[in-house]
């Protein structure tokens, strides 16, 4: 069995009266893109700082690349790449000058620096603008250079803290595509924090959900989607009266019904493989059906369901 590249046992960090990370236990295999999902203030960034050895845990322990975060933080930081709140770039420098500077910090030879910079900037479609000062670049382009900085010394593991935050949708999608391609090409393990659920769904092979420092779930996106209970049917049409919906709620295959104007979202039991009886019941009740789509809940819906479940448990 392959050893975990990140292993934590009841990792906990307190700040005065706040428990920012609460008994988090994780095992992340090498080669995966792990998405750490949670709302702002949920403990995502604190967890990264603990894993990099920048903070000491109040309780519990963690190993990253086989190194103990309490006593070997320097070894961890030498062998990983991290993009946290600030991109770490010098805007008066060009892309090449920035990366060459960091390459020297990583003690790469001149030939290795030149080859690696060419490789990364070409893959990120920035080579033609390599000699321009970064101060004239868009935020999305600067963020691509920051990602290149993180990958420059070929680390086996990189930490990316909200890498698309503040980018417009087009720039965010471009960076997301670049990250997916680079992760596959480099064979690097990625620990990605985000509250952008579609981003996590596209990028991540495994996800963890955290709220108020507590890990609520870990699994593949499919496994987390399955937590919502089963498949769904999206139905567009007219004539969805309250009486008809009340009858529909009594059907054994139906778990939930949500209506928004002329759009119905019907939750189905996992055993409900055939949607035809539900459609027949709607038509028999006088509804006019224009469109039917059957699928599973999105990761965003599963995430929101977990947030609501946790709120109810805390309230109880």
C-alpha cells in the first residue's frame, strides 16, 4: 500500500477562544488533486499553515512527505510549493526575471533554470510575453506566473490556497484548465483549498469538507454527491399545482420536491431507476411537460446539504 503524502491525526489548532482546526484526521495519497472545501473562516488556510510547519498544532500531529510538521517544517517547505494569500512576485520584474530569481533561491543550475522557465511559461502560454514587466499584466496572468513559481523546483506536493479567488470567470476557467493539465503532466500532488464548488468538481479526485474547523466528510466527488440520497429529476413545464405536488410527494420513489416557477427538482430514492411513473402521474394530474432531465445531485448541492445538516446538529 502506498504511503500517504499527507497524514494527520486529530490535528487541532486553537487561537485564544477560537478552535480554528478541530481534530482533523486525513490521509491523502500521492498523485491526487485534493480539494479542501469550506466557507470563509472554516479553517482551510490554518490547516495549510499547520501542514507547512508554519504553525504548531495545539493537539494531534501531522506528517507531510514523511516529515513531522512540528520538528521538520524546514524540510517540508524545501520540498513543497505553496501559493497562499500573496503571489510572492515582484511586479517591476519580468516573468523570466521573477522565475530566475526564485530558481536561484531553489539552487537550480543556470541551465536547469532556463529550461524549466521555458517549459513552464510555454505550457502556460506566456512565453511570448516573458520579458514584459508584470505590473502591466492582468491578475489572471500574474496568477499563472505564481503557479509557475510554485512548480519551478519540481516539488512532489503543492499547496494552492484559493488560487482563482478574485479572478473573473474567464481567467478563473483558464487557470483551472492550466492547473489540471500541469498537475497531470508534472505528476504532482495538489492540496487545493476553495469555496468554489464547480472548480473542485472539475479538478479534484478527492475532496474534504470542513466547517468551523471540523472535518465533515472526505471522499471522491461521486461519494459526496451520493450523500444527498439518490438521483434527481429536473422537469420543466406548466400546471404544477399544489394539489398535484402534494399527491406526488406521496409516491414511494419521491423523497423531495422543490418548485421554482415552471421548474421542478424532484429527489428520488436510489432504487428509483425509472422516472416514467412520476412523469405519468404529473401528466395525469393535468401538468404539461416540456423537458425532463435525470441526473445526480451536484457537488454544490451535496456541500450545501452537509452545511445545513451540520447547522442543525449544532443547533440541537
